[in-house]
C-alpha cells in the first residue's frame, strides 16, 4: 500500500475512528485501525460492538490494505505540520512520511481482525442538520456505565416522526423530528456512539437498524453500534411531560443560562441555584454561609403562581444549553414535581422538551 493524502483530512478520520475504539483490550488487533487504499482510502475500525468506516480522498500509488495501532497513528498525524502526508508499507512497518520526517508503525495481523460489521437493513433517511438534536437529548443520559440502561437514548418511530428520549432519573429530554416511516423502530441506543455519528454526518443520512444494531451512513461513510438491552424509559416517562402546570415563564434561554452560571459559585457544596418567579422577571439566587450569596434578575413574561424552585446548577445549565439562542417556556409545578422546559418547534419541524427534577431546599 502506498498513498498520499491531505494530512488534516486523514488525521481527522483517524482520530474519529480511534475515539470509538477501546484503549484497553486483551487483543491489540481490536484496537487496530484498518486502512484500505483503492479509489480513495477507507479508514475503518471495529471492536465488534462499534463499527466505523470513513472515506478520505487520496492519491493511491499502490492499492492495499493494512491494520495498524489506531491511537499512535492518529496522534502522529495530528502532530504533523506538513499539508500532505505519504503512507507507505515498508516491510513489516507502515511508514508515515513527510519531506522532513519519517515515522513507522508495526503492522498488526489483519487476518485476525473481526472486520467491520455490515450495516443492518435500511429504515429511512434523515437530514443531518435535524439529526443533531440527538446531542441535546443525550445531555440527559447518564454517564455512569454501572447503570448502562440509563446511558442510552430510546428511539421510536411512528408514521411521520422519530421520537428520542433519555433520562438519568434526575432529568429527562424528549425530542421529535419529521420522518417518513419505512420500518417500525423501538431501540435503546448507546448515547455516546449515536451522538458521535450524528456529529460527523452530513447531507442526507440513511438510518439502518435491526433488533441488534443501529447504523448511520452518509456518502461512503458509516458508523454503527450494538444496541443496549430492552428499551427504556417506557411510555410512563413521557406522561411526565403532560403534568398540570402551576406557573409558566417565558424567558430568553441564554440570559437565564448566564445568570445560572454566575450564581453557581455561590451554590455551596450541593451547587444549588434557586429560581424565584416574580411578576415580570425571575430572580436567580445562590447562597451559602461559606461562599456568600448572589442575586440576579432576568426579564420574563409570567403567567400563573409565583413559585420558588431550587435546582442542581449543572442539571439546569445543561437543559438551558440545549435551547441556546431561543426563547423558552419554563412550565413549573409546585412542590418537588419536575419543571418542564420547552421551545416552539423551528421551521425544520424539530421539537425539544427538557424536564428537570428540583432539589429540596438547601438554604
């Protein structure tokens, strides 16, 4: 194999593949990155759970296919300053060459690599720009692998919409986007993998799925991952969004987010921030005997009761970040019932709702 490619493009693809591969494995072959030079160069990898194929334009001098350690290759390419890089097999090494430097990586046993899993059957197509709402939903998924069922996003479909839902038990995010159904979907997808795929995808994205895997494909690129266990959360969670509301606050999400960020240093060991609903504004407060106190007013349109709610600052900040650049409605319920954040659907038909569970008062 012998090829020349743009350094930045090849480095980006190698880094994306390396990010999805495990760092600690008994068999180093599973942490290998496969380079296949043909018309262009395909950068691929799989640990049997995840599978990724990314295509990079290259001038191919000699076709071929090799397997090399993923992270050293990605790190080397990212550190290069030269605009072009040449990859060439030299004996049992893959040489990485520029006019002034040479690096060499050992070739791994390609014959023992499990290969990249084939994509399951096609279920439909989605615009990549709309699909990025998944990142906002994933903000409500748990990062604790000890409870894997909470680290996923539930994806369901009906005739005209895709539904996305995630929860870590303290908050929940729910979004829908337009969809022309070809198959019936009800999947629990690892949040980290599907967000990574949605972040990279461009143009029209093909969604592939069966009872075991989900994959996104665009152009000559694809990322797939194994599904989690039985779908969760169930439909009872969605009914939390239909609760009786005691107070509705219309406010600029960015202005409220800035006030929450400034109050957070005063939130004490629990990082507690209080939202107090007034007549035409909300008061954002932080208070702790050791750290002091803060108070800030944000203009708002208020209907209903004047309530006071206390939240863990990072949960509220994550929710507000999902609505950046938009005006939102805070639908507040009395007591310890959840607060619902919503925004009118955009012209693209994408809708997002976020639910945050308040804290007991810590003042």
